[in-house]
């Protein structure tokens, strides 16, 4: 029997299908300060989140809150211009609902992006980091509860959440575009407060390189559904205790703006190459 979560998901799908029959291959989630990437897409349809029945609405500055359907080169994509976070007060099933919805719409690949704080002492503000793995701290696993059999298996394997083949494509694109690309493990904490210096020391001891308030739970939900996943994190500041500076969302947005041209080139080139895999 379908769960309430699945029924809600299907209603959201029906709302979108009343507007467009577009079938994407790649789903892209744009993080804080990176929403302008949507301007590079050859758009065929746009749907504000508020027009989708039961869909969670993003409340964070810098998150516009709409689906963009269109093409990057010749590759059909659906782009989330703004995501939903657990700290906004939504159930975790609502936080990952957009990811599940994009898979139901046809997307095979998920390209996650976010703004983060650097935990690795060799990182600098403005660096782009290829996500090779993640650690989720304190955010509930989106698969808790009765398994939704229509979406995936009860106990999905998480050995390679971030697809090695997609990682190689991104690294190759970065080399050709002469874009410096860090690599590392991303940690998701709940937010909305920034982490304490002690928490950053804990994360560094655990092997984390960057920290933020999203992405890991989305990747788990996508892996459950069999999507191939990759991710890039924009390191927008050094985390608490690493400098004398206080942390602010304004600083995050400013650093993301500075990194935006490199980010756009890298995502565009990588997505075009994803299309060649078909």
C-alpha cells in the first residue's frame, strides 16, 4: 500500500504534468548564492514551488524557489532554483520530496551544489570542492519509517553515493577549463546556527573537509531511488574558530557570487558530458 508520503509525491508530479510534459535527464540543485546559474539554461518552462500542491516553500534569502525546465547544451535538465532545508521546520520527508519528484519526472542524474564552510585547513574561501563522500550529523535519515517500495529497497547500499564515473567527468572538465578543484568529504549538520569551534574540531577529527546544512539527506534519498549522484560545494568561508572573523550568511553569498563564473563553467561542461553518456 502506498504511503502518505508517496501519495503526496504523486500529487506534486500531477501538478507539474498539468504544466509541462518535459522529461529531464539531469536534475540540478542550486545552493545559496548559486541560483544565477539558472540564467544559463535554455528555458522551456518554469514552475514556482507555490504552484505545486503540498510542495515545501524555501524561506532562505538567495533561494528563489522554482523549478526550471530546459537545456544545458543539448541535455534536458530540471533545475531547482533554491532548496528546502531541515532547519526551516519541515519534516525530513518534505526536505527530500523535491529530489524524489525530479526522479519521478525522469531524471537519471543528480547534480547537487551547496555553499559550505571550509573545515580542511588547506582550503580557502572561494574554493570549489568535488564531494567524494559525506557524513550526516544530527539530521534524521530520510528513509526512517516504513519503506516506500515504489521508490527503492529497504536497505540501500551507500558504498558509492557519489558516482565515481561522474566524479571523473567533473575532474576532467575542471582540468580542461583550468578551474582549481578541491576534493573532500562534506558534512551536513542541521543548522540554522553556524557550528561552534569545538564542533569544527570534531568534524576535522572525523575526516570532514567542508560543512553545511543540506545535501547529505538529499543524496541518501536519491541513492535510494537509484540515481547517479555528484556534487560540488562552494567553500564560502573558513569555519568557526579557524579565523578571527565572525560568520554570516552575507559572507556566504558574497563568496558564492565571486565563485559563480567558475561554478557556471564547470557545471555546464560537466552536464554536457553527462549527456554524452546516454
